[in-house]
C-alpha cells in the first residue's frame, strides 16, 4: 500500500462492511481478507472447527483466529470469508426504524425489499415490517451484488495514540506488517473476529468477561393454514423453502417449488424473553463462565446473538474509550 494515511478505514469483508461503504462512500477504504492462505502454516493463528458454519451449497469458510472457544452450553459461528454471513443468511430485515429516505437510497443501489410471501420468497411472517433484501435477480442479497471494492488484507492489530488510530495490516504474500493511520475506523468484522482483533491488539486481558444475549427462539412444525403463535415474532418457512435454506440456496429454487403442494411449514418463533451467556478469558481461550438459560435450546443456535459487552460495558462504549472515532457495526 503506497498510501499510509487514510480518512476512513472500514474493516471487514461482509454485509456490514459493504453497507458502510455505500453510506460513507467518499474517502473510505474497505480492507478485508479474501482467502485463508495467510493462516495456513502460520502458528500464530488457530483453526477453530467447532465454530465453523458451512452449508452444502454455500462458499466453504474456515474459522481462523487468535482465540480458542471452549463451549459446552453455547454455540458460536464464524463464517470468515468474503461475504461473511451474507453467504448463508435468509436476508430478513425489519424496516420499522427505516425512513423512506433510507429505503429509497438502498433502492438506488439496486437493493429491493420483498414482501414475504409463499409464492415469491417461500416464507411468511406475522410482522409486516419484516422484508427480504434482494438483488435485481430476486435472489437474497449478497455482498457480490453491491460491487464494493475491497482491499485484500488482514488487520493484525489497531491502537490509538495522541488521538491518532494506527492499524497493522498484513498483505498477501508479504510477511512484514505495514502500519497505516486513519482518522476514523469502522469495525464490521462480526463479533468473533472483533474479539480476536481486540485480543491481538492487547485490549482484552486475562480474566475479562465477555457477555452476549439473544432472544429465546424455537422451531415448530406447522401447516400453511395454521394461525401464528401469539406474543412472538415468527418467520414461517414453507417446507420447500426451509430445505433450500438449510442447504444454503440463496434463492427460492424452482425445483424445490415442486413441493409447494405440501401444506407443511416450519415456524421460527422469536420471543421477548432473553437468555445470556458469559465467557471468561483464560490464557488464549474464551471459556463459558455463566449461562442464564432454562430453555430447551443451546445459546447461539439461532445465530442471532447480539448486545456484546466486555466487563459489563457495551461494545461501542468500550471502543469509544479507546478512541471516539472507532465505530463498531
């Protein structure tokens, strides 16, 4: 990299990074890792098969990082590849807090918001504000659809000194880590890779507590004509679409639509009740410390865990203490 000083650096190679680039646009550089070559045969990184998340038809991704995860009652996911979780997600988004201006902005970028319907998406919902993000070909939106230019590189660390933000970046086929500076950085790495980055940056210390929460959820077998369960938010998958989603198909397959005559569905119900998990850092391993869960399911199996806290401090407040120009998404 010839230039060493940037106004805005976006770190990540997934959906959040792409959307951030669309919004910030000018004077911004996106840095994300394209492949796993940098990690193989490098003893500094650990492959964590227990948190890898792949589907049959999705792009295969490995999980490499600096921290081990020792889990018993929880399950985490790290889809560390170009596109991130957009390679396996269902594309559902709640537009309740979206202004008409923002929706119009996204439409200009080729992003549409499709009403959930058995004929078009293979799904239904009891919350009409929930839509499916699609590209121009009516497939679930993927980062590849947005034509975002990403610099192939891996962020080894970051820190702040005298108001400046410093980042160490490792480029393909180069052993030396280059240091660059930025006025603002936007961390769009996903929480697992974010924790790895904080650990390498010596911002996580022995004994630190990591906390997540998620809404209670469960899968229930239903018929197409069944009433929705009350007091919960439901995404109802027709059996034809649920098979495709399970296999990693990012569109409603015409072949699987042949099963549309079957009146069978799977409801994914999300409830207001929350469950939490705490992890403690010991050596280079995050171990389960406390698990507030009296449900039938493991923590994290919905892949919708959120509200990351470090030692009781919300993650964005934690980042602001390092530098007020560091933002997490």
